[in-house]
């Protein structure tokens, strides 16, 4: 019986080059590795909607660990919908209390849940922080009053 392996890797500055691209040689190797019956997982600090295109490029149909370990997401075979997920998130009421406390001191804020990205004003946060995708809805408004679901990540700009 041939040994099978599990390899997991980060994206930025590990699998991706300095221009956030995966080399064709790396894609070929990963596909061959998977075709041999092995498992290949992405483990990234990025939110899931920011990393899914890399799964598509490589043809990987494994769960992805994302948002600095706060979610494990599995996609449909065509990568258009979330099939399943496990969250290790900040509980809703705790985050709501936190947001009320920090609101007077915050210039910009981005809050990610599995299905939505929230901000008081998206123009006040760096463009690379908001990862737009058909997998999540962008919601603007009084964040602590409108956000739904448990929080995977929050970035505050003072």
C-alpha cells in the first residue's frame, strides 16, 4: 500500500509569488499530488471569498481553512456556493458589545461573517481589505445594529 499525504499551505508569500500568483509549475505539481490520492489544503489568513479563486485555479476540492483559522469552508463542486462550514468565531453578543465600546474611536471598520462583509463606510477602509465576491454580500450601515451571524474577523482603523 502506498502512503498518502496531507499537505497544507499558506497563500501569501508561501504558495503565491510577490504578485499574488501561483506558478504554473506549482499548479501542475499540486494537481499531480492530488491525482495520486493525496490531500492538499489551503490554510490562510484571508477570508474565504478572497482565497476561493486559488482553489479553482488548482482544481482543489478540499476544505479550506481561512480567516486565520476561524473558519473551515467547503465549496460546491463548481465553487459557486458554500456547501458546508465550521466556525470558530466571536459570539454575536460579545462582538456587538465590543463594537459599541470602540465606535467613538474608529475611523473605519470591516467586519466579516461567513455570508457578509460589513462596514460603517467602505470608503474609509483600504480597498485590499474588502474582498468582494458573489459568495458574500457587502453591507454598509451602523454595523453593531445590522450585522448578523458570528464574526470571523474584524479590522479597525483609528
